[in-house]
């Protein structure tokens, strides 16, 4: 049976996770209005050694304050989610599902796992680019509401920051 598996990431998954992030960024973030080109994203070397080190570091830190789950389909990593619990701040850091696998409930399964980890009514915040309408709709489905513009987001190859808005679920 080829059931989708959601499980805690291991170091051996790091390369695949980096690849999911890279491919999903390239498919999702180019935008004419915000002058974000595919080339700019490629120049960020999303699949490079720095990105791999960061993911490996995160996997090594999995515990009470950080968790990273992957979604595997027939042995292939097709999505992942990272969550952080800091004093006074629960944060959903990344949620990516490969384009070819989107719209099949995988993101919802990852999100459900994460929200359970945070606790039923815990406040959780996240950032999302303003032109990512489908994703904003997805987050609203899980009770997140748009709170404010926010710039706690990656720097592009030309020095600008990715545009982003902040969403919160169960604000204090
Ligand atoms: C947002 C994302 C994680 C959702 O995962 P998913 O597996 O596609 O979502 P699901 O199949 O569980 O849920 C689909 C629902 O989300 C919405 N949705 C969001 N993105 C979608 C997409 N690309 N394709 C289809 N539905 C999408 C739909 O409105 C759908 O709602 P419905 O069930 O009422 O029809 C995924 O689409 C994705 O990785 N998108 C690109 C990267 C991204 O934006 N990540 C978030 C960064 S802040």
C-alpha cells in the first residue's frame, strides 16, 4: 500500500528537504509585481551547502523547542513542516509541498501534526508572501488571521527582503 507517511525528519532526509524547499520556492515565489525573478531565487543558492547545513542543524535540534516533520510518498520526501516553540512565541517556520503533490491533503496533514504539537489553543504565528493567495486561504482554513505586514523574512539576491505578512492563530 502506498500510503503517505508523516514522520519526524532524520539527518538522512536533509538533502531531500533542501530540494523540496528549493523546488517549491522556484515554483511559488517568482512575481512580476514585486520584481522577484526565478533567476534571483536561483542566485540564492537554495540547494547549496549553506542551506543543507541549516537543515541538518535544525534536525539535530529536534526536541521540545523545535520540530520538523516530513511527508513521504513511496519513499520520496514530497513535503515538510518546521515549527518553533520559544518563550512567548510559537512559530510556524516553513511548510512546503512539491507542486505536483499539492492539493491532495498533504499540507493539511503536516499542519494538523504541527498544531497538535503546539497544543490545542496555543497562539501560533507565521509569515507568508502577500501574493501567495492559495496559501493564505489554506492558513485561514486552519484559523490563522492576517495581523500585520512584517519583514522577518529572507533577503533576496539584490538585497531586498521577501515581502511578507504576518498571520496569527489564537492570538493572546
Ligand atoms: C500551502 C501548501 C503547503 C498547502 O499544502 P497542500 O498539500 O497543497 O494543501 P492541502 O491539499 O492539504 O489543502 C488544500 C487546500 O489549501 C489550498 N491550497 C493552497 N495551496 C494550494 C495549491 N497549490 N493547490 C491546491 N490547493 C491549495 C486550497 O484552497 C485547498 O483548500 P480546499 O481543501 O478548501 O480546496 C502547499 O500548497 C505549498 O507548498 N504551497 C507552495 C509553498 C508555500 O506557499 N508554502 C507556504 C510558505 S508560507
